C-alpha cells in the first residue's frame, strides 16, 4: 500500500498521539470542521485553495474562476480551502461531482457547504463548518492555488497529508508523514495487544506499565 492507503487505515487519535510524541504542535483543525455526515473518512495528500469575497465581480467572473479551480484540482489529492468568509457555500452538488469524477479524494473547507443530500448520495467526502444555500456567484473569487494557507493556528501546505474521521481532522506535515504513519501502525498493534490483555483480566494500571499506552 502507498502512504495514503496506509494513512486511511489509521485513525486521527493515533496520528495525533504520534505527532505529539514526535514534537509537533498545532496540527489539529478546529472542532467546528466536521464531516457532513458522521462516519465519513478522508485521507490523502493536500492541495490548497484560498480566496475571498469580491462583490465587484460579475457572475461570469466568479463562475469562470471557479470552474478554473475545478480544472486545476489534481487527481488523487484532497483539496483544503480557506475561503476567508462565513457568508457562502464553497462546495455544492455539481462541483463535488466534478471533483469526484476527476479523481479528487475529497474536500475540506473552513467555511460552508450546500446541496448536502446530493453530495451524500454520491459519496464524496466533504468536511465543512456550516451549511447554507448561498453560493459563490458574483460574491467570491479564488486568489491562490497550491499556496500555504492557515486555518485557525494550523498552517497547511500542499504536499502535507490529512486524515479526517468522526473525531476531527489532523494535518500531517509532509516531512513527518512516513514516520507518523509507521508509528501509528505500531500503536494500533500495541493497543490491540493491550486491549486483549485487559479483556482477559489484566489490571489496567499493570497494562499501562507493561505496554506504555492507554
């Protein structure tokens, strides 16, 4: 399996713990950014998008720029968007279907989403902060593709990795990704062994002292 497939088999708690043990900090996105339906999981290499409100633009300007983004989004990546607005949705049905057909693994936005029922039916993983029917037309323009962005106190660069599940979203710095996944895989094995020992009657404190985890 490649690194993305291995990361997808992990869970955010394990990745969080190993990144913390490796000395990293500020890599968990705000808890308000959640899967549009509990149970959705998303893993992969990041490609970033950012932009902002611009009400001087025409409907054509904004739609031309947005479809340009859809054309640029690279297959096999997870798009993470910093829209710099709480007014509008930065993902909807047709855009999600387009990205899915182009091989994009999923979409995370520090903002809004709409057409939720349609997106859920197609099974495209989206994580967002809120839902709204308002869209980008004559309101929002992309300003940068593939450049570093910030969500709260987390800096995200294209080439980093991301894992999102029911517990939240963790950004894995590119340079640490291979080691973090390897460590998380080892943690899962240790936890399974420890869980069996506890279920077989081992005292929990004794289990912690033996396995160094809990």
